[in-house]
């Protein structure tokens, strides 16, 4: 007996952090493995403007989408000052004192 398809899309059951993680992964994959332009990728992923997508990738990787693509997705480690900025301004756990 065939099973009826679920009328509710799977995305309705996926939580916020999972959606964000999936969006980051999909953005990186599209930059590395497709020939889509940055504007096209931004549109596919639901960004209102390509500039927002460029900012998103730069915050995620530390480089622009063009550089990320040219390097094949390999980016250098963030400097300590940038890591603090990306970590909400807090110092790494090893720098905290008890």
C-alpha cells in the first residue's frame, strides 16, 4: 500500500541552528562546485541583495566569495583579533582565569 506524501514540508520541522548551518554549508558548496555568479548564489539562497551574501561569506570565512572560490574553499585561520570579533568579543576559554 503506497504511503501518502506529507503535506507539510520537511523544512517546517528543522530548527533555526540547523537551518543556519545548512545555509552556510550550501553557500560554500555552491561557491566551490558551481559556476553560478555570486549574485545567482545569493538569489538561490534567499539573500535580498548580493552585498548581504558577500558580507555573510566574509564573516564566515574571513575572505570574499571571489577569494574563497579562487582558493578552492581553503582559507587561512583567522587572526586572533578577527577570532575575537567572530566569537562575540570574548576571549577563548584558555585565556579566561578562574
